[in-house]
C-alpha cells in the first residue's frame, strides 16, 4: 500500500464545496464563485490584523537601524516576494539592497518553474547564507503550504545568524511557527480550483506583503501624509508625479515646481524643504538627515490640512496615479 500523501491534509490542497461544478458554469457564474471566495480571503487577512501590525513594527525597527528586509519564497509565493522587492526603489527611493527577495530556482524561475527547486532545503540555506544575514535584518518566509523546504532552509539559515523571522502562510497549523518571531496565518480556506494557490492564497499573501512593506516605508518617513515624496524620477510619468506633489505641498504652479525640482536634483523631499524653509539644496539634505527623513519634522508642518483643503476645493484633481 502506498504511503499517504504528506500534502493531502493541507488546507491549500482541500476540495472546495462551493466550486464542485465549476466546469459546468458559464463565465458570469465562474466570476460570481470567485468573488464570493475572495470575500472570504479578505476576511482571513483582516483576522490577522494585529500580527501584521506587529510584523510592520519589527521591520520598521530593523530598517531604522540599517537592516534589510528579505523575502524568501518559492513558486507563486517567491514571485510575490520578488515583485514586492522590485517595487521599492521606484516607489520609495530605497537602495536596492534595503529590500530584497530570494526565490527558489533564482531569476529564471520567475517565468518558468524549475523542477525540484522548491524541494531543496540546502539551497535555501545557501541562498540566505550568501546574503550574509545579521541581527539587524528581517527575513520574511512566504509559503502558502507552510512546508516548502527551500523556505524552511532559508529561514533556518537566517535564524542561525540572529535575524528576525516573520512567516506568512496559509496553513494555520504549520509547525514552522516554532522558530519564528511572528506567524501570519491566512486561513483562506480551499481554493476555487483545488491546490491552485495563485488564487485566494496568492491574493491574501500579496495583500499582506503590501502591508508589511508599505507600513514600514511609511513609518520610516518615505511618505508625507499619503504623498509619495521619495518617488524616483525614472520616467516622465514619475517626473510628472513629483512635480504635482511638490506643487500640492508648496502651492507652486506646475512650471515653477518643475524648476524647483531641477534645482533639487529631482528630489521631491529636498525641493519641498527648500521652498518651505528657504534653504539651499545642500542644507535641505542636511535637514532631512537630521529629521531621519521625516518631512513633518524637517519643515515643522503637517500636510493633512492642506491636502484636505485641496480636495474640498477640487484643485487636487485625481491626484497622483
């Protein structure tokens, strides 16, 4: 008699009673089933609110001390970590080394699954070891099933080096909880298509990773109110966004905001400090460093009231896209 499957009892492999007749439904009915199931996914994320907030605090403390945030995953979970890390430099002006991602199988696996890559515990150990983890770093293991060997190996290596460990999974009973600092267990229930964790599990994981990275970036001063003041001017769209942000905060017209940004070397934060305080670019950068990057402290103003006035007056338009 063959041995029982070790995956059979996982919640991510379960059969969903709400979609048993999925292949008999028309397109609209399929969408209705998926929307109904996604509501359950959102509820599962909400139930983990307090743990997610604690994880944001851990990451914030690490980044303030010069540590790194590293996502470790495989398959869909790995791709979500890579996506999160890739978005940080353009959105928040971070050094690429600050937020990183390790994926089983490396870069080629992002587009095409590499056979057996998920199952290599030792490769996870080596991948993390190559980063030379330390006590200031935070590693976020991402595994829908809670048992991916690559992720387990990576987290074991990070823990041995003294790094903080956060684990995001869709298996509330995962035994990996025993050696991590915080487990965020997303009990999303069985997928519309049994075992397809790119669906509810993937969506829930994406939401949580968004919250972890965004929450930490806001806490370390990468926004002013809800404005993306550390945006990098790497495209015309982003340069336009920077001009509009500077204009909204300072009251300058679009063309004048552009001129100011040029003087500030494309740095929206510096441009705002220069306009608000009358200092040079060099002095503006000093003030920002002294304020630990926090705009409110650098210029002594709260932007919320101004933004509310702009919205009430209809002058803010659609805002940054």
